[in-house]
C-alpha cells in the first residue's frame, strides 16, 4: 500500500507492505538508522520517536497508521547544525555510555518536557519508565533531563 | 518481529468501520491504539487477515460532562483520560488509574475502548470501570445498545460484544462522594501489568488479575455494608476469586496481595472521603 509520512519535515511517500512497522519504515525506507530496535516487545523504548509531537514506540505502530502524520526522529532535532537543548544536556551531563538507548531516551525527554516543562526529579524518573538503559544507572540521564528543563527556563 | 501479512483498511467513521466489518466478517479485527493487538500479532498469537484501523474516528475521542454521568468516547487515549479536567473533578479514580497504565508512550497510543474490549483481567481500566458501575455503549448492524459493565466481561479476553459490534462510548456515573477512591497496583517492574490490583470507589471494590475477568470483591462489599472496619472487611478479599498460578506469582501470594491491597485501598479511600 502507499503511505505518505512527513519525517523530520520531509514528505516521504512509499509503497510498503501493509504490515510494515514504523520503525522499519524509518530505518529501511527513510534510511534514518538512529532509531534502534531493542526489545521489539514495546518494553525498552529504544525505538521511541515523536508522532505528531508525542512520544510513541515505533516498534508498535504500523507505517500505515502513521500515514498522514508527522514523525520526528533524533536526526530531526538539531536546527542549522545546532544541537537541541536535550541533546546538548546529554553531552554536558554525560547522559550516555554505549549510546544504544540514547535516541529513544532523548525523544522521550523531548516529549516529557513539552508536556511538563518544569518537572521534578521524581516526575522525570516516572516519565522515563518506558525507557530502559543497561549502562548508566539512569542518574546522568535524569540529570540531563533536568538540565535541559533548566535551560528551557533560561531561554523562555 | 513482524505480523503475518494482512490487509490494512482505515475507517473514516463508525458507519464505515461497521460496513468494513460486515464485508470482511471473521477475518477482520478492529485496531484502536494497537497496543494490545499489535504485540499479539507480532508474536503471531493473533493473525487477522484484515485490520480495520479506527484511528480516523476522531469524533469518538472525547470526555464530556452529561450531568449525572461523564461520557468518554471509546477512542479516547489513556493520556487524554489521565489529563481530563472533567474526570479530575468528577471521577478522579478513572483519571488517576489511566495514568498508571504502562508508560507515557503506551498512554499516547492506547485507548480506553481498546482496553475494555481486549478484556485482559490484568488490565487496570476494566476493574476501575467495574468499581464505577459504568455502562458501555455498543453500535452494530442491529443498532445501538447499552451494556452494564457487570454483564460485559465473559471470560479471559472474552466479552459480550459481537464480533461486528463497535464499542463507542463508556458512561461513568458520577460517584456520590467522588473523593472516596483509591487505586492500588502491585507490579514487578515500572511498566508492567499488575500482579494484583484493586480499585475502590465508596463501598465498591473491584480486583485486577484475581481471575479470568475483573471481579467485584462481593465479600468485602458485604462486610463494609455491615459496618466492618477496613482491615476486617479486607480479610474477605480473596473470597470467590480464582487467581492464576504463573511465573509472576502463586495463587496463594496473589490472595495475600488482594487482602493487603484492599486493606490499603479502603484505608486510603476513607481518609480521602
Ligand atoms: C508494554 C505494555 C505494557 C502495558 N501495561 C499496561 C498496564 O499496566 N495496564 C493496562 O491496563 N494495560 C497495559 N497495557 C495495554 C494497553 O493499555 C493497551 O493500550 C490497551 O489494553 C488496549 O488498547 P488499544 O487502544 O491499544 O487497543 P488495540 O490493541 O487496538 O485493540 C485491542 C482489542 O480490542 C479491540 N477493540 C479496540 N477498540 C475497539 C472498539 N472501539 N470496539 C470494539 N473492539 C475494539 C481490538 O479489535 C482488539 O481485539 C500495556 C501494553 C503494553 C504494550
Ligand atoms: S524496540 Fe520498541 S520498545 Fe523496545
Ligand atoms: S547508554 Fe547503553 S543502554 Fe543506555
């Protein structure tokens, strides 16, 4: 079937199998391979992207369901070569080690801060309950989210 | 993991969804948020030949104040139930419980109608709506009917919906004392389903995952009606249940949890009321 998605601001139309998952569309059709598949069972959050501005797990959405909608992946966050505040905060706070969970973590935090620009540490931890990290023990990820929120307060 | 091949159809309205299901019959399945059905299809535990996507039924996503009850459209996402001002004021139990389902990503996709129609006894909202004495509205080729939630759940993943019927609305009567509620959920990891859960609204007590369907804890309710204290009433929590023995917990442990959680819930509800 023909699907029409807007991915990181670019319109992409393609003829795909009806059963194609959004994450495979992003990686194999749109050639955007930052979004990872970790568990494939809706648990780990590595595949998190924004659908119309809200975080979703792209291993559990059909490309067909996303047709007509806007998708943002971590590749689409930077503007004019400038990293997004959440990306910058991950860099500054050392919010990653192997980096596998990072694209999903960053997108989950972008969505979280959009809904709650000034979260408490507890709210960040709860907001990331759908994202697993095997390396960092989460502390620096939570710090990065709070730092990005602080930066948002300064620039707002 | 990918599902077996199927044909995808997107319905633009309830009428169109019903036409499509009439055309494809048993081979077809409705898809709402897809967060119960797609995981099953990826594991090949479900293999429908036709998927009828309901996401185009925007007019079935709403929460409205109807005076004596709150009407919630079947396609309303958990996220929108969680953040509804009407529910926060009139039925805080439902708003709170919706915020305990899975994780934020799951709540951005999953719907209240999908959760009810899927009828997983481990799910949160079926038990919550049972405690709230909700009424479900279904639309089929024969017209529209109302189903009291007590008659809806027939068994594990089984409901009284006909395969060609669409759940359209959930009507939640406003509780007399909206504040007298509690929701307790015991799970192993953050996003997991409850090993056991308990929803209390006033004198109504419902259990998550204590049998093939969500259950009202009749023994507890009767004891409360007789004036028993929360901890004494909670001793009856496992009566009439048939909890599973599985890798997460033994039946005896679930029965223990039911008594503990019911006791906590009754105490919290009465402190809030
Ligand atoms: C990792 C994970 C964790 C989860 N944790 C929890 C949890 O803690 N608590 C909890 O309660 N749930 C949990 N869920 C389930 C989640 O809440 C689902 O979103 C929900 O159960 C199903 O809603 P849906 O809209 O996604 O339905 P779908 O998956 O689209 O549909 C489910 C079933 O209902 C039918 N259906 C859907 N809508 C209608 C309708 N309007 N009329 C008739 N039939 C319909 C479909 O045909 C299908 O058979 C979890 C899911 C995942 C993947
Ligand atoms: S790959 Fe999608 S949640 Fe793990
Ligand atoms: S940095 Fe390795 S999984 Fe998170």
